C-alpha cells in the first residue's frame, strides 16, 4: 500500500484551513497543500499530486460535490482518495457522499488532535 504523505485540504474558511494544516503537519507529520476553493484545487492537484484530498462539502461557487467530480475527471487525480469534511453529517447525507465514491466523511467541527488519526484510519481502508 502506498504511504500517506501528501494531503490536499480544500476548505474555504480561513480559520479551518489554519487549524487543519497545523494539525496535519504538526500532529500527523504530513505535507499539506491548502486550497481555498474547488477551482484552486483543480488547478493545483496535478502538480501537487496529493495522496489524499480532504474536501469541504459546502463552499461558495464550486461546492464539494462539483469539485469531487472535477477532480475525478483529471487524469492525474482520478484515483486519488477523497475524504469529505462536512457539518452535514446525518446518516443519509454521509451515505450519499460515500455512494459518490468518497473514502470517508469527517464531521465538522473536527478534533484537531484526532484529525490525523482519523485520516490514517480511513486511509487504511483504501486497500
């Protein structure tokens, strides 16, 4: 199994970007590329080549679902596992995201200390 080293975090809220980046780099030891929009993620994904994309669902403009589909259309990222982050975490909402092909769903607000462990655990299911 490929190791999890590089994570792209797609999130429009600056405070959440900062907390997620700090938590993933400091606690998890990951290399993190933060994108403030779906459009930015699509632009940066081919060159950054993330092992995993952590993707917010509710963003202005291109939302998480549109971003998911656009990333899947990129030859360089069509197989990249995607984990959604969302405040909408009712069972039917989570199952819709999983049916779309997401590796997992992390509820907001998330625990910064536990975020790396959650991602690593979900990554282990990627075999």
